[in-house]
């Protein structure tokens, strides 16, 4: 289903104007946040969101803040970009220059590194400041283990296929109510590389992933932490035919 781009633009402008109005007399962040859920969707494009039927993500956007106009770090490939988001710095600082990066190759050493040989990151900072925090990462891609500082997490696991990852995430949310939970979902990007960006199968993968996001939102409600959880959905790069955009 093609979405009305004018309507989406209006929502963006409306939220922007309301933010300007409200932040003058209120605090700039939401109150009462005790948990953060980061949902990383590999290879999801704005064009894909416009075309696909994604009621859950649409609802989150309309009740939150979002942007379609963002830039990846270069190269526009997975590991450098996930590292940039989790570490809070670009490749020239973190040393994560390519998908093949690992901790044992000092091709470009990070300017600062933890005792676990990675750039300081959101997990290590929270662990230092909140020693008893429940920190988790459950993904469907082993490559993320090279970026995640799993030594400081309570739980760091990989499951296949994506729906199995979602099942484990939902169980973990209900059982442990993690302070920080990161997940990486790869189905959309797999279809991108297999048959191409913006193909019918690509759109269908986005729609399936939206249902997976709803499962996680429902898990937050079942755990009774939805009112105190910040949900962040982010992507690492866009798509061009069966690949990414390289150094552009």
C-alpha cells in the first residue's frame, strides 16, 4: 500500500512545530524512562516504509519522533554503522572501517579502548554507572558479536531465523525487564541482497518485520514496562538494487 507522502511530511512538520512549542517550557526528554529497547532493522529504506503496510511502526512514528533524512557513516555497510550507533563515534574514531573488522586486527586502532579491546560504548558506560542494570542483546547475526561488548552484558545471544529471535526477545523482556536491550533483525536486508530493493518480496519482508515489532511492543505491555520504555527503531543503511550505496 503506497502511503501518502504529503501526509507523512505534514506529520514531520507538525511534530517539529510541537517540539519547538513544548520544549520552551518543559524538559526536552520524556519523563520516567527506565528501559530502552533498540530495534535495528538491517537495510530498511524510507521508500520501503512508504510502500509497505506497517501499522505498528506507523503508530510509533506518529506518537514519537522520526526522520527520513539521515546519513550513514561511510562506508554504508552494516558493521561500521552499527558500531557508530552503539559506540557514539564514527569509523575514524572507533577503528571499525569495514564489515570484516574484528577486535584482533589493529588496522586502525580505536583512539580509546576498553579492557575488552573495543571503543567505549553504551553498554560499558551503563555498566559503569549502573552496575546492577540488566543489559541484553539478542540478534540474528553473529557478526554483531564483534561489535557488541558482550563481556559486560547479562545476556548476549544469536538465534535463527528472525521469528525465533523475536520469540526469545519477547521471553527475555517479560522475564527480566532489561534496562537496555538491543536487537538486530536481518530479514529485510537478506531479501534486498537476494532479489533486490523495492521488489514485492522486499516489501513483504518489511511487513513481516512490522508484525515482529508489534510482538516486541506487546511484550513490553505484558511486562508492564511500556509506559517507562523508550523504543528506538533504527537502520544501518539503505539499498540500491541488490546492494548498498557504497561510498556515496
